C-alpha cells in the first residue's frame, strides 16, 4: 500500500520527524562541550561580546554566552539550583551577587588576581569580585534644554524644574539596576520619607520608563527627552559617537555601581570557570570591555584611574550606602514603586 | 476499511494531538488560572483595577473607531471602479504586514518630541498616541472583513432599492448592513481582544498610562510578579468567553472562516451622492493621508539616519525568525490537516468538539497563551519521571527553541484546521455521495473533489500562517529574552532605545520577505494541490 498524506500515521511520523530535526538542530547549543565556558552575562550586549571575545583569544576556550537582565539572571540561577546551566555570572550590580552568595548559589574562588582588588569591592569569602564600576550621572541634551528654555540641571532638585516635566528619561527600577541605584540614592540623600516624596516628584517628570538602564541615553539622543538618568560611561559613549550630549554628575550627591563576576555553584566546567575569573579580574580583562566603546571604571588598584583612586580624590560627591543596606531595602522600595508610581 | 473502522482510526488519531495540546496548552492555562485565583485571594495586585478600566476604555474606543473607519473605507472602495479599488485594497491590506510596534514608532516619528510635526501636534505619548496607533494597526482587519462580507451583496438589489426611491442611508441600512452583522460582530470582538492584549504599542507610546498587557509584559520580564501576570492573563481572556458561548450554541464555521467565494472582483456599487457617502469619502481621504504621512515620515527617518540601518545582529535575527516560522509551518500544517481529516470522519459530535477546541485555541489571546506558557515552563517542571528542563528563555533547553516553536505552532494549527474544514464543507455532500456510489475511492474523492475546491484556501492559509509567524509580537515576546534572535523581541529592544530608524528598516525588510515567503508558500501549496488535483 502506498503511504498517503491522508494517513494519520504518515502525518504523525512527519510531525515527529520535524520535531526531531528541530530539537536536534538546537540541542547542540547547550554548554556540554569540554572546552567551553557557559557565561550568563548581565551587561550591555556589546560589552558581553567584548569580554567573551577577549577571553576566547586569551584561553582558546569557546564562550557560550547568554545575556539576561540582572534580576532575571538571579531568578534563573536561584531556581536552577541542582541543574546548573552556567559556569559564570558576569556583570550586573553587586547587590544581586550579595543575595546570591547568601543563598549559597555562588562558589567561592580566590583568584591570584584578587589581591589587586581592594577589599571593599569584593566579597570577603571570595564568592564574588567587583570588576568594573560606573558613576551615576545626568546625560543632558543642550539643544533640547535650550528649546525648553531650561537650565542645565546640576543637582537632583534641578530635575524638578517644571520646564522639565515629561522631559526626564529613566528606566524602571523593577527591570534596571541603574534605575534602582538612582532610587536608593535618594533614600541615602534625604532619608526614607523625604526620599520617597522626592522620588514621587521626580517620577512625575518622567516621560515613560524604559526597560533597560542603558536606553535613556538613546531616548535623549533621539530628542524624545532632554535629560537621562544613567551611568556616565553610556553618555560618554554617545558623545564619542558625535551626539550633542553632556554628562553632568549631580553636585548634591551621586552613587556608583560595582559590577561583579562570580563562579556559580556546581559549575559544569569548573576549571574553565576559574580561568575565566582569573581573566575577568586581570587588568587585561577589566580593560577588554572598552573594546565596545563603553569605558567603565576598573576596580583593580594597579589600573590608572581606578575606582579607589576616583573615590579618594573626592572629585565626585559619593554618598551611597553600603551594599548590604541597599540589598535590604530593595524589595520594599520596588513594592512602593509598583503600587504608587507604576500603576 | 469499514466506516466504523475509519471512525475509530480517526478518533485514535485525535488522541495524541489532543494529549499534546493538553500538555502544551491546557495544563499551563489551568496552572495560570490557579495562580490568578491565588493572587486575587491575597489581593496583592495594587492599582490593577484602574489599569483594567483604562485598558478596557482604550480598547473599546479603538474597536469603535476602527470599525467605523473600516466601514467608511470599505463603502468608498466598493463604489470605486475595479482598478482604483484594487489599489485601495493593496494600500490598506499592506498595513497587515506592518507590526503594531512599527505603527507606534511611526506615530512617534511624526508627533513625538523629536518628531517631524512635533511643533504643531499635541503630545502623542499616552492615550491619544495609543488610540491613533491601534486604530491604524487594526484598521485593515475591519476593512478586509467588511470588503469580503460585501462580496455577497448583489448590485442589482441596490439598483432595485434605488429605483424604489430608497436613499443612500436606507440602502446602507437595509441592503448593506444585514450581511455584516455576524462577521462584524465577531471581528469587533476580536479587535477588542487584540487591542486589549497587545503590549507592543503601549511599550512605545504609553507615556505614564499603564495598560493590562504592558503591565503583564513588565511582570514577566522583571520576574517575580507571577500572580499579577497570571491575573492579567485571565482578565485578557475573559472577553473571549461570551464569543465562545455564542459559537458553541451556533456552531457555524462561517462565523470565523468567511465563506470562500473564489476569485474575481465584485461589481461596483452605484450609490447616489449623499451626506453618508460623502462623509465616508472624506474619512477615507483622511485615513489614506494619515497612512501616507506615517509611511513618508518613516522613509525620511531612515534616509536621515546617522547609524547603520541594518546590523549583523539584525540579519541574524531575521534569518532565525524565518527559520522558526517555516519549521513551525511544517509542523502545524500536517497537524491541522490531520485534525481536520479526523474530525470529518470521527462523527458529528467529535467533529463539533474538535472544531470548538480549535476555535478556542485560535481565539485565546496570544498574550494569555504566552504568559501561561512562561509560568508553566519558564523553569524546570517536576514530573513523575524526573525534572523537565526549563523551556523558556535563552538559558533553557535548545536556547528557548522549544517554547518559541510551540508559540508559533499553537495558533497556526487551528488556522490550518479551520481552513481545511471550510474546504471540506465547500464540497457538497451530495456530490461526494454520488461519486462514492459511482465507485470513487477515498483517495480519488479527496484528490479530485475536495482538493481542487479547497486548494486555493489551503494555500492562502499556509501563506498567512508563515506571514503571521514572522510578523507576530505575542506570544513570542513573553517567551524570549531581550536579545533573543526573534524579530519581535529585537524590535521591542530597539524601540526601548528609541531606535526608530532601525525599526523601520527591519519592518521594511520583513515586509518584503513576508511577501516573498507568502507568495512562495502559496505557490508551492497551489502547485502541490494542482498536481494532485490533476491525477
């Protein structure tokens, strides 16, 4: 009998075959290769690629790269316990790494390179280390401000200028570590109640919340807003590309992020993971992100212009609270944001 | 094989498909509903009532406006000679190839802060911009449904009514409106659900106005707001329930699958000049002017762009999406044909049940489906045989390929099923019986009777499925990471950064590819059907 397309058996076989082809094609993407390192990256896509390329060049190991926002990455690691998918978590604010370390999701590893990282920028147990930093700033468009007849904002209070209503762009602190840093800073600056009052007023000036912390600079570049709250390197990168924007560090206080790296507990490729950490902490590793055009501050004390140097010379009025305190207030502040601002 | 044997075989064939649907769709939906009720019980969703009220008002406004404008455009088109009417159809129909987020981006490019006409237009962020973008994005649906429904209107009837002294308004009310009631009712309901569940236009234009679908989107991508996301998913599905009830009580497939009337243009309707006709013409000119302004602004934005419009990442995204769409079509087409074949032979009650389930799957908001699947398979699932690995997101099995394929296949199977069923029903039962009595076997019946009648419809549906998979926003964006190789996710990431020019370029490339792929799929299907039909 000739098989016919009308036959359910033939059709079912066709479907099964198609499924096999599909899963067969895609399953090879998994992190099972011997000389691979699987990296969960929580930073700008270009920076993630620059890190991966530099590591591959140095070690010869391939990098399987998956980029996830920091909060999603932590949730994935948290719920993936017992079925490890990744070796490394690279990028994203250290607040999340503190949470992960407390929950035993990170594998302590003290790299020989760790000695060059000041104590305050790494976990004392070796669970995570800070590998880059950025300073919170305003990214302003001088032509945009001129059109609004508004002065360049130099302080946080300047952002409440009525002329800037609907002209401020920031990400949602629920999806962006950058936006949470700005949010937490106001509590450090003004205290809990006055800080929330200020935040309510500031968010009233916002056009709409972006998803990504790096997006507000682009919103300003495209003239949809006049001021962005962002980390300074993203504004500097836009300026280097020829856009008419200016970085302004607020006079009345700013804060910085510490981007971290860590080996994940039960990493499938432990040796490769340790090699990756050695690379990420090295001077070469900390400089490699700059290949993307975004120049972040190194945490190593032997790299010129490093974070400790910048903090010591007092050029920025940094007033942020310790990491542990920020971690503690995160859920409550985000709950307030959801209930009072977002809806 | 005896009739009883065929019936048993057909029913047996439906079992694995039903089981698959139960695991991949049924269980996630039940789990999501459970989570929604739990969230409701804990009252942990502040502000959601206001968001629901705003979204409902927005969707109602858009549905009414799109329906009225669709009517005006369709009436104007039907009174035009055939050539300009075809041009009209092409311009409005082409909007189907433009994803809603691109329409929103064009609205910003026209009237946003940095827009070409910012100085003379009010702020487009918030409700005004969302209404405008949603109406333009949904207009072709209303227009095309009305155009197709009016194909049954006999111009002689209009002529007769006019001879008897009926004015244009009366002709419209007594002759043109009656055939629209059922299709327009269903279409309005679908447009309401579609606007309610679209997160992409609010992602670009919401300003500070929260909508249900966008809130659910944020809850999903921020991870942690599972209760709220599931509650919203259930709320989005509620408007579909009355429609399903109507369909269950009146199981006529023609309500959803408009009767296929073959090729050939309908004759022009000659309506006397009247305020109604003139108003429709004026509205049509306004709509066409608006579409033209949006398109020209998108074009000039691209021409003035200071960045590379097409990047290597964009090329990878396009190739990947095309691959997924075609593989999904290869899976969905045989499954749809199988369920339609089995439904026809498994007895009337089984057929009615199968049709109803397919229609339910088709009508279920894709946002609801995406959230249900995300919640059920976002992380590994414990089963009696061990843990099923996570299927959603870049870090999951096959880099999320399984979830994306399910997202594409789930709405495509019902489309194929309903198209084949409509094709089956186009073959008169008496003709089939006669052929059978004269000795024609099942194979011959199918190849020489059913396929030649249903072939064009099946080919058109296959092309539509391929196109839909490439252009659709939901449920894909709920099942992929921001930089996943999918067009919709990539575009929303671009728009988050206000990269309008690259979004327009992406849409242009996709529109050309969709047209080419759709034409190729339709031609291939027609060729296969034609060859078989001539055997």
